């Protein structure tokens, strides 16, 4: 393989869009297609064109496009037809049944994993993806804030997904969880005002469900940092009175000391997210 052809194949692999890929492929066709060369060189260029076609078909798969080659044509012929998997495809009876079976299995997995059936499998998938990204930062759910640029970029990306889930599926368990985790994620990047606004929105939108005692703990921390001491005392009090579960039992003494410092209107040096 010549270095020029290898460079051309590399350009196909690194194309950033379908349009860019198509332009590079057509450029190579003009250079290596057997029909534009003399008959004695045809066999050599057919082999090279076959490599180009295979690389082109492989590169298209990155954009969810599968290329089918007409079997009546030679391998060197560029005539193909494609199927864009991102576009909506017409459903036959068998494919519709397969899709329904897939959705049923997804709902069963959600029951086993989350204890609830989400109204839309897409919402559950996006929520899980965003939470996985947040947990990858090693600061989410750890009572630690972060100023690290890389971690903040993870947070911003995940928070955009959570916003989208809540906007599109507000009346589902996934949409409800997305708003809660969006508020707690705002705490981790030290955007306390945004976090309080999101917690307030959560209270109004889902009355009677405060995500357990930990909801009040996060809300109290945000008010404490903003020196809203009366609100912080109130939230900490709700936390201490709500009889937190065994997984939060080690918080009780910590929150009691925060409540005392809030009553004295001071920010203790050991306050999380500091």
C-alpha cells in the first residue's frame, strides 16, 4: 500500500461528519477508481478501490449508517444504498413485536434495579448515564465540593442531561429524580443559590415527597453557606426530627453541630462544600 493511499484511508477514519467523510471518499474515488486508469493497471486499482470502499463503509458505521453494496456490481463500483439508523424506520409487524418485547424487558430491569417502572425507557437510560458520570467524579454524594476543571466539566455535561430528562419527562419517576440530583449536583459545584432554587422547585412540583431526610440536609447546607442561618436551622431541624435511616445515622452528630453553629450564626471550618 502506498503512503498516499494510507494517508487517504486515515482521512476517512478521522472524518468528523458524514458530509466530510463523503467529500473525502469522492476525492479518493477520482484518484483510484479503475475506470479512470488504463486497462493494464485496472487489477491493481480494483484492489485499492476495494480497500477504500471497505474503509468508507466502516467509517459510516460511526454515524449509525450501514452501507449495503449492490451484489450485481463489482467490488470496485461505488454504487451503494444506505440505511440511516438514526432516522425513523418503517416498522413491520415483526420488528414492532420485537420493539415491544424489548420495552417489556427494559421495564422489568427497571423494576429490579430501581423498584419502579419508568414511564419511558429513554428517561431511565439517560438518568442512569448522567448519574454514572456524576459518580465518576468521586465527589458526588461525598459531601465534598470541587473546583477541579475536569470534574466540573463532567458535572456540567451530566447536569445538561438531567435538565433534559426533567424537561421532557416531568411526570415520571425519572424526571423527579433528575430534578433532585440536579439540585444536589449544584451543591457540589458550589452554586448554592441555584441549588436552593431547584430544591424549592422540587418542593412545589412534588409536594409531600422530600426525598427523605437527606433532602433537608442538603438544603440546610446551602442556606448555611449563604448565611441564611434561620433557614439552615429549620432544615437541619427537619433532618434531625425525621429519624434518618441507618445509612444516615452517622450524620446525626454532624448535623447537630451544624445546627448549633447556625444558631450562633457562624460558619464552622469543618462545614462540607467549604
